[in-house]
């Protein structure tokens, strides 16, 4: 899925995590990978709908400073 999104070369990708209740290191890694690849293309990644445990993890890892949350 990430490869397909990167190949589209959109200027902005919005990742909607509204229905996400838990996130682990694999999930965070996938989002960070998408961010790095899109950033290399000059594009932007936004993360919306964060709450509860996923929001706590993003804040703990300080990803809320990198992504538009």
C-alpha cells in the first residue's frame, strides 16, 4: 500500500486513524516509512483522528512534532 501511495506522487497524503484503537512499533514504522519516502519527493503526510493509546504513543515518540496531527 505504501509503495502505491508513493508511486502516485500526491502532494499530500492524509492518514486517517480515527478507528485505530492500538498501535505498535510496526504500525508506527509504516507511517514513518511513508513520511520519509514522501518527504524525499517534497510531499507532505498528515495524520488525523489520533486519540487514546495511538495519540499517547505519537506524543511519547514526539511524532506529533513531525506530522500534522
